[in-house]
């Protein structure tokens, strides 16, 4: 990077912090250790590095605190603790919502919380709709960021009295006959994505994204899309895939402006470049990162490529534009 022209801008990226003031535990399948308290220290490591690197903003890809906080009546305190760490950095933080946000808070509470970062978009747009947490903005001339609501269609992200909840539950039960809908269907393959802790994108959101990308095409902008849920089956375990990933892929592939799709949720991470040249990056999760390691990235955006400088579990990557 030292031999190149300076980057147009630099931003930080992190996923699945899942902080809770509790002892270490295991994941849902009881196969991986989770370091609930130490995730805060790993966030501190990240914010210090980002300050040194003078990032212009940070993208937090969801699951900022763990669902265990809810049963301990600690959701508000845990969120305040993590937001306090982010606030020590001068960079604006743009928050994506994941399943653990909805374990702790209802949608209305989230919209009124510090996790609604749409106002920080500045010259960008407001939320897509009053109850859909999706927005876009330009971090620099010639570039655009789009944040998606991956629980727009979901059981956990919608009030039980809503039409979207009814439709989501019907869809889920059509593909998953288990009494516990967090257990994937008995057969293997992509249908494992039909679990309660996943969700998808409404037609309204897909049409909005298509319009945003059409305008970006016309302006010859480079677009990076952010979501908690991955949307390419080769970039994640199927159990972490968005329900209607195929509909989202169809929109992304139809626009030459799309450069990269960044997601969290799958704590093992993943990467795949699709046939259109779009880079699908799934970030490794902080929560399952050992105390002697790290899990965050700094992204250097150039006119001809993106360079991801990883820390700890996250690998360095050079992403050429399509």
C-alpha cells in the first residue's frame, strides 16, 4: 500500500461482538467457545487501531450485544457499555442489525436507540421506510454504501400482530417442520437457512435497492452493500444464509456498480467472488475469537481496488473492482 497513491478513504469493519457481562460459554450447537466479556477488550483493540489509522467511519455488522443480556435485564446496560467504547473514537459508526439486536429489543426501541445510525449518513438518504432499517449514503465522491435490513421479513424482527410476522412464520413453517424453529430442517443443503434466527428482504426493500443501484450505475459509482446475513451460499454455512438470498443476488448481479457485499452472522467467516466479479465477504465474529487474537479489519478504498487489512482471524485481501 505504501507504493500506491493514497486511498480515497479508509473505514473500519467489525462483526458479531455479542458482548455480555457473563462467564465464557458455548455456541448454540455447543461446539465453539464464546468469550462474552473479552469481546469488549477486542473492540477496544479495534477502536484504538482505527484511531491510529484515521478511519473516516466504522461499519458494525450486527449482533453488538448477546441475547443472554435480555434474560438478565441487562440489555440497556450492555448496549450502553459497547456504545461507550465506540464513542471513544471520533469516527462515525454505522450499525447493521442482526438477530441478537432483536433478542434484546423490539424494532420500535431499536429505531429510537443509538443503533439507528441513519442520521449519520449526512448527505445520503433517510430510512427506506418508517419500519425498514435500510439506508444509503456516499462516503466519498464516486462511492456509495448501502445498509440493508436482513430481518425485514422475519419472525424475530417483527411484532407478532404484524402482517410481515404472519407471512414470515408461514414461510418458515413451510420449510421447517421442527417444533423448535431454531433447529434447521432435518435434510442437508441450502434449506438449512430456514431457521428462526435468520430472515430476509421484503419486495419493497429489493425494489428500493434496485433503484439505488440503478442511480449508482448511472453515476458510475462503486457500491459496497452491508448486511448482517450473507447472501451467497459459497460465502457462508447454509444455516447462516438469508432466506431469499437468491432474490437479493438477482438484484446485485443486474448492476455493474456493485463491488462488494459484506456480512457477519457466520462466526467462521467466508469469501467468494461470484460470476459478476462481486466480492462476498463474511467477517469472522468477535465473540468466538480467543483473547490472544483479534477480529476486525481496516478497509482502504482506492480508485481501482479495495484492500482489506485484517487483524487476528481476519485475513488480508485485495479486491479488484469488477
